């Protein structure tokens, strides 16, 4: 049967199909306009404001992790993980970072033992504390640095955010070969390149705004952090695919859950902390 003009989609059909995408994008933008200023203000003031933001985010991540992996965000495993997060992040807030990391290790072991004793899947409880706590500890450690803390945290956030925006915009516009079709079918190589270029521009803007002298190095690092943050994005997509979930939650309109929104940062923050720590040991001066 030859398709005739009467079978072609009319303007109303096209508009109706585009409406959900437009609505989702609008919700995404509005959510970002609310959340971004809160995060930036917390970074600017530092101290308790930033600590409270990180702790609140860690607890929300814990709830979503256990809701996704265990089917209950308030069950016995979730309560154990919540306790580990409170203690580990609490020690980090008190600048007892070695103790905080020790709590993470002991907490992972306790989660594994509890899962084994209750005949649960052991892999996911074991991963919860490191996956959530280490990035939070890294963020607090970075921001609490009296010399570069504020500037490097702004640079980190700008890099990750620019990566997400650039990858989304370029990937949807250009399309092309898939980056990781098995885990995240929507991601493309063009999106990765767009995200990395956007991150380098954001890194340049932040280093210029704050007068960071080693600008070229941070712009190059922006490319690496951008690529690594996309690995975090793909890892979270693989987690959701494993459990048959579209989003980790629905608390953030247009973005899904906290795991969806922070997946790149959860990988980028520890990497940035490691770079700062190693470079400082080598005598590198960021300003």
C-alpha cells in the first residue's frame, strides 16, 4: 500500500510529539535555575553551609541507592548505610579525613557482612559506602583548603556542569555513533567531544575569573575531568539498566534523582582531589 498524503503526520501530530520533549527541557532548565544558585552560594561561603549541603546530598544519594538496589530506601540496609554516611561525612566535616576514610572501609565491610548474614545480594551493599562517601569526603577536603578550596571547587562544578550541558546539546544536535550503546544508548561520541570542549571553555572562564595563574594546565585538566565524569555517567546508567530503572528517582523535575544529577560529579570529585593532593606533594602551586 502506497502511503498517501492523508497518511502523513499533520502539524498537530508533530507539535504533540514535540510537546513532551519541550516540557521536559523546560523542567530541566527551571530545576537548574533553582539548584545551581544554592550550590554556588554554599561553595562561596564554605564552612557549615557547604558541609550541610554535602551531607544532605549524601543522605539523598543513600536513599536512592538502596531504593534502586534493594527496593527499599528505608529498609535495614538503608539504615545501615545512612549511619555509615553520617559518621563518615561527620568526621570529614571535623577535618578528620583519614578517620573518615577508615569509616568508609569498615562500613563497606559491615555492609557486606550484613548482606551475607541476611542472604542478600552482597555486591551492591559493599559498593554503597565507597560510591557515595568518597566523593563527599573529597568535596569537603577540596573546599576546606584555605588557599585554593573555593576556586578549585568552582572550577570542578563548572567543568562537570559544562560537560553535561555540552554533551546533551551536541549529542542531540549531531547524533552519530553511540558511545556506550550497551549501557547508555543515548550517549554519542559527538556528545562526548562537545562535552569536553564545553568543559575546557568553562575551565578557561573560571580560571580567568579567579585569576588562577596556571590557566593552561587547568584547561587541559578540564578535558580529562570531563571525560572521566562521563565514565561516571555511563556507570550510573549501567546500574539503572541492571535494575531495570529509567531514573534513580523523581525528586528533581526534568533530571530524575540525585544519582542521575550527580553521577558525573561522583567520579570527578575524587579524581580532582587526587590530582590536587599529588600535585601539592610535588610542590605544584595552583595560584
